[in-house]
């Protein structure tokens, strides 16, 4: 390639020299076209590239002689190579002739062998046919043997398996359940054989498997009963074999129910024995447990005694339910499926048509297990109720029982014996509470006296409120639903509070005001203070506030009357009451006795003496009230009404003075006119005498009422504030 490039460069230089030296235009064009064609050749052409590669391999020197002989040298080389190829093909043709000879020989040998094979086949055909028949028979026998082995393996139970399934000494383990499952499957598969031609075989096998199944279930039934005698439900790792046995026995509902009855009876005795052991510290076998303090050790504290018994019962019930859930419903609804399958084997058990409900059966079983504990619990709690006459204790006991009754309702069915027992105990405690409260009220009503001298609440109400506060606190901690708390507590209000408050009202009726109102106010305030912190008695608190408002009004009127009479303002108000606001009526006021000069001056003096200590004296009237704030509110309201009354009197007196001044001015004008006329008629002597008489009368009539009663409403409000 490099040589060709050099050759092309040289050619281009020669061409340029010749083109410059040439004087003939035609030769220059021909040579230029030839060079252009050479230079325009593409080096990407495969043939040109191969030619250039060949030239490069030959290492041809680029000279004029070499370029002239290049075609001849190439043609010579091509001829030599073609001759070598022809020589090589001659050798190949020679070898092909030899191979043809060998193939002909092989074909002859194959033909001879084919003739020998045909002859041998004709001779061995009977033997092969007989061997084929024997092989077919052998295969048929082997198939029958396999079928027989499979049938025996599936439908026939060996003696060893039968012993494991039915023999009582043999233990119940995984092998037992595997054999039981296989026998059940055989019984089901025998139904397929009944549809074949040979029904006798199916009937015989079904009868055998049915008898073995029954014997297996009987063994399982006896084994479960034996295990139930020594079963420890407090053990968190109850044997999985027992759970599996129960699920398997559920396919025989009658046996399963019998096991449940036996188990319930055994657990009832166990729990009852445990309850007595917790009460006394020893079991029926008199085994003392020094680490456990018996419940009866706290029998002197009735509420704790009852609470400990109920707490133990709750703990035992929860443990019993959790343990039974592990036994009976920890793996879904396997027992329900077993019952459905068992109804086909025992169709008489399906007469009621009910579906087995695991949760309901569990609740019934727990109920039966704790029935003995419920009887013992009822006996002891009733003894506590009958032997105590403290109403607070009885009510707290009822609330405690109610608390556990609501708690047990989440664990047991509504018709549970234990729930019925707790409901009965709650009713019994409340009934005893009502009886004792009624007796207390009756004894108080028989011995009613007058209110105490200090007008404080009587001792029986103080004691009743102390007990009632304990009742409120106990009820507030109960589990009664918020929606019904007020309604449920209303009977307690009626029985334990209202009769005592009614007795106080009857005592107050034997006295006069303000003792009656003060005594009732003290009683109502004490009751309200006790009830106020609890939301479920707010309706009763509202009623008490209404009663207090009425008492407030009565005492305010009493204090107002005290202000009026003590201050001397009452006669003035009484005299002004019939008069209206017309000038004619107002001008009559100076003629009224209380508004004469001396009585009005005396009233003013009385008012001045009253005002300095008016508030202190008024509050002393209510000194029996336990609430000083209440007394101050009443006195302030009465003082305000007194101020309003004083403003009324002040206004009327001021109005009268204004009217009198107006009339005086009019009278002076008339007098002047009359005097002028008399001077002309009567002379100087008559004028002098009449003028003196009228002057003296006017001075006496024109004294302003406000000058005799000078106090203002502003001063009164300041002094009474």
C-alpha cells in the first residue's frame, strides 16, 4: 500500500512535469483523464485492496522497468498456480477411485449379513412368540400383585395397628391418632366399594372399620376421663395430645358431651376445694400452706372480706376460661367440624338441629365449673349482709358486688349461675340497706324536737350527710354507665337523704321567722355542699338552689322590714302609700301626721341614730347562718331595697317642697293685691294688724320638709355599703 502511494505520487509529479512541458493540448487532456481515473479509484473496493496487498507482499521496487513488466509477471504467476491446482486435483481423483472400490466391497458384505439375519428370524419366530406371551402373563400378574398390595395397604389394618387402636394398656399418642385417621378414611372409602360389583367386600370392610372405630373412640373416651382427673389447668403448657383427643372425640357427640359432664363435675369439686382453701388457708385434705394468708383472716373487715372473695372468684374464673379456651377453641372451629361429622355417625344427636357453638359451649362449661364456688360465695356474703346494720357498709357491699357483676358479664353468658348469684346478692344488700335506712328515719321522726339554739344542722342530719357522702363516693367509683347514673342513683336520694331533709323542714315549722329560714338554709347549704362535687346529683342540687333562692327572698324581706322599722322610715312609707303622684295628692303630705314638724324631725333623728351601726346590727339578725357570704348577700339586698324606699320618700318630699314654693310665690302676689285694696278702704291700722298675722302663719307653713328630713340617698348608700 505504501509502495502504491509512492507510485501514485511519482506519477502525479511526472504528470505535472509533462503537462507543463507539453505543448500539445490534446495529449495533455488524455493524460489528465487517465491520471484522474487512477486517482479517483476508491481504496474501499475489495479487488483494489487485494491487488494493492499483493503488490505490497511482493516488495516490488517502483521503477519504470518494473511498471512495464508488471502485467507479464502477474500473468505468469497465475499460470503457475493454476498448474499446481490441476496437479492436486489429479491426486484427489486417484483417492476417490480407491474409496469407490471399498464401498462396493462393503455393500456385498451387508447383503450377505441380511440374508443370514432373515434365515435366523425364520428359525426363532416361534420361540419369540412364546417368550412374548410369557412376558405378558408376568406383567399381568405383577399388576394384580401391586393392586392386591395396594388394597391390603389401604383397606386392611394389621394386628399391631389394631392393638394400638383398641387396647386400653396402649398409650394414646401420635401413632394412635394416625391409625384412627386411617381407619376413618377406610370407612369413607368403603362406600366407593359399595358401588362396584362386589358389594360384599365393601360391606365386610365397612363393618370391620366401624367396629374398630367405635373401639378406638371408647378407648379415647376412657383415656380422656383418666387424664381429666389429674389435669392441671393452671399449667400453661397443657398437653397438646389432650387437645387433639378432644377434637377427635368431638366426632362422637354423645361421648364428647359425657366427657364434658365428667370434666365439669370434676372441675366444680376442684374449684370449690380451692375456694375453701383460700378462705381457710387449708384444703379439704388439711394441707396447710404457710405462705398464703387465708381470706377469713380479714373477716373482721366485711368489705375487704367480701372483696377478697369476689377477687378470688374473678381470678379463678378468668384462669378457668383461659385454660378452657386453650383446650377447646384454641385451634379454630375444629370441634364444630367434628360435631358436624359426628352427626352422621350418631344421627340421633342431630334431632334438635342446632349447630355446635364453641363459644357458647365454653361459657356453659365455665358456668358449670364455678357453680360450686357461686354457692359458697352466696352463703358467706349473705352472712355478712345479715350480720351488719351499717347502711354505708351495706351500700358499699352492693356497689362492690355490682362492680364484679358487670365485670363477670364480660366473661360469662347472661344466664350464668354466678351472675344470677351476684344479682341476688346485690338486691339483698340494697334491700337490707333500705330497711335499715327506713328504720333510722322512723326513729328520727318519732323523736323530732325544735331546732338547736345555735340553729346549726341537727345531729341526725350531720350523721346522715356523713353516711351519704360515703354513698356518693362509693357510687361514683362504680361501673354504672354515665347515661343512667343519675336515674339509678335517684332511689338512693329518695331513701337516704330526702327523709332527713323533710324531718328538718318539719322541725323548722315549729319556729318563727327568721329562725325557720335560717335553720332551713343551714340544712340546705350542708346538703348542697355534700352533693355539689358529683355530676349525677346535679338535678337535686338545682332543686336545693331553688329552695335557697326562696329562703333568700324571705330573709331579705325580713331584713328589709328590720331596716324600715328600726330606721323610722316605715311610718313615712305607710303614710305615702295611698297617695298618687298628682300635685293635689302631694300637697296633702304636709297635713299628714308623720310629716308634721315634730314627728318628721323625730324620724330624722331616729334615722341618724340607726345608720352608723345599721349593717352590723342587721347581720347580727342572721348570725345563725353558717354561711357568712349568704348572710352578707341577704343583708346587701335588703339594704338596696331600703335605699330604694328612702329615694322614694326623698323624692316625694322634694316634690312637695317644690310645689309649696310655687304656691308661696303665687300667694305673695295675691297678698300684695289684697293689701293694695285694703289700704285704700281701711287705712293704715287695719293693714298693719292683718299683715302681722299672715306673716307669722306663713313662716310656720313654709318650713321645707327636706330641712326637717335632710339625709340624702347618696349618704344612705355610702353608710350602708
